């Protein structure tokens, strides 16, 4: 294994683990790491979040699955993934061997609470990763009998409380941006036993091809991501910081270090780069280097000194910056 060039300014201990820097690859944009192995230096990152894993394999939605949407991207991938069994037999062993120096969260998705719990039980029996990110907010997959779990705090609580009983690993909950106030949703996740929340998943959207008068995506509507989502994500982090004391992970529209730093200032301890990786597989590495340059230039000893210290916002945030 190659030694890590650790920049102590960027290093943090969170969930009892060392993150060499605050930049992770977001779920659904890096497969299980292996898919991007030749395109960037994964070990230069803080970590990755895998594609969401479901109980059974999923082939995904009909094409096109991704379309450009101005300063954004619309997707309806439809949770394409190899399913729990192959993740345990192929993906986890690869990640254990190749990503042992960075932190891996496995994203978990399902239609009903029991599916989330069975996937966690299956993954627990194999191990080889740090923790879970419960995807309760996919806009392209319906919860049996209702809205995505993250749009219904009571439904969210059921999944998270059940998951909490099954594992001591760090448990993150990924929230949706399309709620009236994300603060109470983050609070519900904290009350139910989550160690952190990831804000935000994509925003439901629809694009129409006017020549064919059909939806531009094969599946109809999809989830909007990219730069257009950034202000929504930064606001969500800021709001969650005011309502909770658990660790926050910011995601949405990060293409450069300046974007990631906004999330840190709003209260996120970690950030995730998603859509930007499609245009430039090294985007996340650029973000790491940019944050390092910024901390050096500003004389900031550790990136934690940036977390949650934004001023001049409409709602107060803790000046201490939340969890360390
Ligand atoms: O696979 C998808 O279509 C998908 C997922 Br699971 C998600 O969480 N968010 C998204 O925009 N697409």
C-alpha cells in the first residue's frame, strides 16, 4: 500500500476514524470505487460512499438515464446495482483490499424498513468498511405505500431506529431537499440514533423534449444535481446545524474548493463531490488541493476551525462549529 501524504491541516477524527481530508465521493457517482480506480487517486480522498445497495440486483431504468439541464444534471438511474449478495462477495473484498487507508460508507436503499435492516445484517456479517449511509431520499424509487422516507419524519424514525439496533458502526442518513424545513427532519434522524446526516440528495425535476413531446429521461421525471443545487444544499446544512449536534455531510453542486468551503462554513464536517466527477473524474482531488491551499493561505491550523463559523446568516449557528 502506498503511504499517504497526510496534510495535518485537513485531517479530522470523526466517528472514531481518521479522515485524511474532508472530501468524499458521493453515492451513485463512483460505483464501489473499482469503477474509478484508473481515473483518479482514490487514496488521496477522505473517503467514498458506494452506490446504494438493494436486497436484490437492480438493472436500473430505461435510457436515457442522464440528461443535461442547464447548470445542472437530471438523472433517473433507477438504483442500478448488483444487489446485496454480489456486493458482499465481490465489492466489499475489493474495497477492503484497495481502499483500506480511506473511509468507506456503504449506501443502503429499500422499499420498506425491513429491506434496509436485512441489507445491514448481510453487510455486518462481512465487514470491511466504516459505516452506512441510509438512502432515505431517492427521488427515483418509491417507498411502498408513500413518499420517500426522508419526506416523512415518522417513517424515517422507524428505519433509523431499527438500523441502530443492528450495528455499532457510524450511521448516516441522507436527506431530501424538497421539504418545507429540513431542520426537524435532521432532528428526527438524530433522535432515532443517527450519527450524522448527509444533506442533500437530488431535487425532483422534469425535462420535456418538445419535438417528441415526451419526457427527456426514459423513466419520466428524475433528480436534479450539479451547481444549481449548491445554494439549496448549503442552506440545508446551515439549517440542520442550527437544529442538531450530530456530524453533517454536505453534498450538492460542489465542483471546486470554494464550493466545499461554503459547506464547511455552513456547518458540514465533511463534503461529498458527486456530479462534478462525471465531467472531471479528478474533480474531488482538485477540491482537496484547493482546500489545502485555502487553509495555508488563511493561516488556518485545521479545517475544523472553519466548520460552522459562518456569520451574517438569518439564523444563528453555534460559533463552536458543532461536533469535533
Ligand atoms: O439511482 C438513482 O436513480 C438515484 C438515487 Br438511488 C438517488 O439517491 N438519487 C438520485 O438522484 N438518483
